[in-house]
């Protein structure tokens, strides 16, 4: 009986009652944020738990959720309504988590921006990865570049099923001409996470290539974004 009571007591400890070595704030101050586990980092952001569980307990429960994606990525990409259905996550914490996820996405995109150039498909894929990899439906983006390989503009031209009957050359190249783009790169995501191109993807790319050649605005690549992976038509020799 004594052991059982001791175990229960340990489970119900508040964050303040935990040893300094187990408290995220104190651990971060002593050894830096790199010393914290994913759960500890999340607990430091959540700040408080709920009745019967510490912020660390709540963080561990969030990370243990199972879905299409697990871990930190899943936590920061859950919709508001789904977040608030989790015990211990109210509207304020839900908004905080959504803002942190968006901030992380913008930081990743900003850090990748300087590396974008036309002869580096991996840099382009990295720049758009966080924008597209979590989309629940297909989305097509046209990225427009100047002669120096600098990104002039990006625009979404299709949401939903991406195919040649719905995405027309007019949509793709009208904005490119306005921006005086020299080259364009097509990008779209596969919600399944598998970037393998379909026959329709290949057919659409050929159609856009033909239109681009006529307008003298070549389609230099078509990049399909999967779950933290990509496929470049240029690298595979399709273009």
C-alpha cells in the first residue's frame, strides 16, 4: 500500500514540486534549450497543465497522439477545434500552439529564401515544403523567377484536384507575364505524402511546357511536395 501511495503522489506532483533537473524552465536556464526534450520544450510553452496533470504530463500526452502524423509536427498542425477538444487545451493554449506552428513555418521559409535558384530544385522544394506538406487537398503554386534566378512572385492557381482540365496555361502564364518572369517553376503537393507523379501530373506538365515554350517563358521544373520529401521532374529527367 505504501508503494502505491508513493507512486500516486509522484504522478500528482505539480511542476513546482518537481526537482529542478526535471523542470523545463530551470533546466533550460542551467543547460540551454538544446538540453530539453520535445515534451519539455512543449511544456515550457504550455506553462500550465490541468487538474491532475502538470504541463509536462500534458505535453507528453499531446506528443503521444496518433494520427496522420505524430510528434511535434502533428501538434502544431492540428486545427483549432480539434486542439480545444483535448483535455487541458483551452482556446488560449490552442491559439498559442497555432501561432508557434505558424512562426516555425515562417522561420523555415525565411531561412530558405536566400538559397532559391533555378539550378537547385532541392532549395526550391525546401522553401515551399512547410507551406505545402500539410495541406489536406492538392494545391498548385507557380513560382516566377527573373534572369538571376531570384523569386519574383509565387501564386496559388489551383486548390483541389490538380489536373490538366482544371489548370489552364492562361492561369499559369498571365501573372508570369505581368511580373516579366523569365522562367517559372510549378509546384504542387500530394496529401498522401508520396510525391510520385501520376499520369495526370505528367500530362499537365507537358501541356504547360508546350505553352511556356510558345510564350518564351519556359517551365524549368515541376516539383511535387510529399511529407518532408519531394520529386523534381527536372532531376528525374521528365523535363
